[in-house]
C-alpha cells in the first residue's frame, strides 16, 4: 500500500505509456507530462529537500514556481524547481539535503533541465 496521500486520479499507465526515471537511485514510473514535483509527492515519504538549518523535510507546495519548496538536484543541476520540469525517461533526480553543493561546471557543459518544458515560468 502506498502511504503517500497523493495519487493519480486515473489508473497510472492504463492509457499512457509510462517512462522511468530515478529518484535517489530508485527507479520510479511516471507519465509524460508529469512534473518531477508531482512524482515526488506520490513517493513515500513525499518530500523534495531538507532545510539547511534544521534538516526538516520540505514538500512541493505551490506547484507553480513561487514557493521554492520543491528544490532538488535534476541531472546534476542542484536547486532545480521540480514543479517547473516535466519528467523525461532516464532522468536522475536526487532529493536535496541542506545547501546545494556548488560545482564549477563550464556554462557550455551545463544542461538546463527546463529544456522542453511547455508553459513554464523562466526565472
Ligand atoms: S512547488 Fe513551489 S516553487 Fe515548486
């Protein structure tokens, strides 16, 4: 039984082919069009990051790019607003614990995980 209080309203995978991504190394199914934050909410426990000060878990809240509670590392890019990014097959997501780790990747090497997002809000 899934302990998360969030679930799809329809039977997942019944009509739409599923894709897989990993969250903290665990393979998870999703549907095209799902945001990463929606997938995180369906997991048990449903959190995306922990705070730098107390370490308490934070859960995606606004789902529209305002609250920043949904930050996670997506394909190596820390502090990604997961509510603004649609899932893609093979994506690697890590819940973010505390402050983001700064990396010195060259800008041309960086991948913007928002590429392909439709209707998203640019920062
Ligand atoms: S859930 Fe609020 S910014 Fe993503």
